[in-house]
C-alpha cells in the first residue's frame, strides 16, 4: 500500500497526525511534512484511517 499526499492543498488541520502521528509527520507550522510513503506492514488500517480523517482529502491511498 502507498500513500500520496498533495502537500500544497494541506490546510494544517492535523487530523491525519491525530490518528497516526508516526505515519503523518507535521512540519513546525502544523502542515503535513511528507509527499507520500510506502505503508509499513501492519499499519495499513492506521494509514487508511489517517487518510479518511483529512477534511480536504489531500491524502490518496493506493492499494498494491
């Protein structure tokens, strides 16, 4: 599973981080600090929940 993030559209709600801080790191201003990543095994559910928590829908989940 892969996560892709449109950082330019992030408004800093940090809801993804609230669900999964280890997967969705924030910068010093509270915006997502990643363009995407391969989801570690066993953390797929957390990655999906973090993506669903984003009100702007800037996080895209791609199943392998």
